[in-house]
């Protein structure tokens, strides 16, 4: 199974781009700051290179997971032991990949799986943490919305172009 690593690196930028828009004061930034008891002065502090750099690294980790969730052929490759062992797989594997190797490899399909990941994974994880931290529903919905939009776009890019 061939894939385009450039699409993975570009997909990891989605969290930074969507975050720039999502958390802008004219979108959800003001509400987010209020729900976290943060001021603009507090947000100006911190090592921005570290924050954005680690955000990108974490986003790359997410792209690797999304690749296995959005590209169904990853499961078939995994069943034969991964890329190094694909060449030694049985002829039935080659036949399967010839028939289905590019099935469902579209932006739309990946976006669907990214959306499902946001709704059924990101929302519950954020919700559980927020409930124990005594955060509001606004807090939960702002963060879960961000992750759902980001994962939707990332899944689409990964499945359609990787």
C-alpha cells in the first residue's frame, strides 16, 4: 500500500490552522478565555516555539492514528505483518489489494471517519476531563468542536491524499 508522507505532514498543520481561527477572539476565543479564567496578558506568556512545536509533534502522532482509522487497507497490511512482510504474503493478499487497494480512499470517506473520531472519541475524552475539573458545557463544546472539525479535515486529507 503506497501513501504520500507529505499529506501526513500537511494534515498535522490542520490543528494549528483551525486553532488559529477557532480560538480567535471573534470566533470562540473570548468565550474560551472566560471559561478558563485566562487573560490576554497570560496568553502572551510562555514559550511559543515550544507550544506550537509540540502541538505539531502531537498532531503528527494523531495523523498516524487517523491513518489506520481512515484507510481500511491498513488493516489488511497489518494482517500480513506490515510493509516489510507484504512481499512474502500469500497470493490471496496481492489479489485482495489488487481488487480493493484504493477502495474508499477519498477525502469524503476520511472526513466521515475523522468526524466519527471527533464525536465518539474526542468529545468523551474532553467531557470526562472537564466534568472532573468542574468545567462548563461551553468549555466542553468549544474544545470538542475544535477537535471534531480538526479531525474531520485531517481524516479527509489523510484518506484522500496520503
